[in-house]
C-alpha cells in the first residue's frame, strides 16, 4: 500500500555518483513529508548500491538499460508516492532546501497551474542566471531562449510569471497533471523532451510558471559535455522530431527545409573549419536517424 507523501524528488544518475551524492546532501534528510528517488540509468559501475549504502533514506531504482532522460524519470514517476513530483538534474544543488516550499505554494495557488520551475543559476563562477522562464519557441527555427541567461542576478527577474516551457533541470508538477497529460515522451531519449512535455501539459489546459523564490544551482552538461558529439546528435535529431510531433500544416515542412537545408550544412561546415569532424558527423547522423524514424 502506497503511503501518500506531499513531495517526491526524482533524479537520474548515469555515471555521476559524486554529483548525485552532492545533490542528495543538499536536500532535506529528515522531512517525513517527502521522499527522494534516484533512478540509476545503467551506470557502468554499481553506483546504485553505493547510493543505497550512503543514503538509506533514499529510494534507489536500478535500470538494467539506459532509458534516457524521459524513460528514467518515468520510472521515478511510477514509483513515487508524492502529490507533487519535483524533477531535478543530478548535477544541481539547492543551498536553501526550505525554499522548495515556494514551488509547492505556487502550484497550490491556482488549479490552472500544473507545473513550475524555479530560478536556475550556474553553480560555477559568479553564478550567473541560466533560466528565469523561456521565450516562445519559433515553429520554423525550433529555437528559443532562456530569459536572463548569462546575466548577473540583481533581482531583475524576481517576479513570478507564466512561461511557455518548464526547464528540464528543475521542474515540479502536480501528480494529477501527469495523470491527465501523460508521462514524459520517451522518443527523444535526450534533449527536447521537457519542451514537448510542456506542450502536452499546456494542451491539457494547464499553465506553466516560473517561481523565483526558489533557486537551484546547475553545474550544466556534466553528463554529455558542454559541446559533444552525443549532444550534437540529439539536438539535431530532436529538433526535427519536435517539429514532426508539434508543428502543423505548411510550417512543419518549412521547418524541415530550414533545419536540414540551411542549418545543418552550415553547422557541418563550421565544425569542419574548427577541426571538429566528430561534431560534423554527429550532425549528419542526427538527420539520417530522423529520416529513419
């Protein structure tokens, strides 16, 4: 029998033991109203057992295969007992755990709010802003921008507001929203799934909000590298996949042409000029894999 919790915190571990442990250590350890769930996405070593030994209060789920960002989080959803589900990248840190309550308050402030993301700042350097909401996605270029990214945090984005998309590094959702909109789309494996999920949730009638009263610090792309063939492949493929799933009418085909005829060749030439043939090949493979879907 499931015991109802107020909050389930879910994170994915993939060969990231140190980061995952640092995240767990930054979370409340003695709050009976919440649970912490770590999904180990088939790490090379038995990191799941290590996490269990170091943190007995944490629920650890070991997957025998790497299910990707969405698949791993969906395993966490299926095991969670919470009324609210808080998805955190394992390379994040929360310096003020009590501030998590502000995200819950934002969700509880309106029946129409289904998902909320906190302010996200980089954990390195002078901890500049990474996210305070998103601009709308262009349905031709399939690009958008995180508001305030790279700026010093002077309090200029300390007003809560609706936003088109939650940020995958830190987002809290009502369980009832998952039951209505569905779990995260697993077809992406890595990148763009939180944007697609945000669209799914908005289509169900819910709003997405940015809540600055809670701040999460992000180490950013330690799993895939800031720029890597893996990241380049999935960004290339998944922009096209997002268009296939979400762009309608003639705009879909205009987007296809723009991404495959203009953007991809330009990127490939740029990477070759930089001596990064691996990135050029990853871009090409991303297009080929999309065409095979």
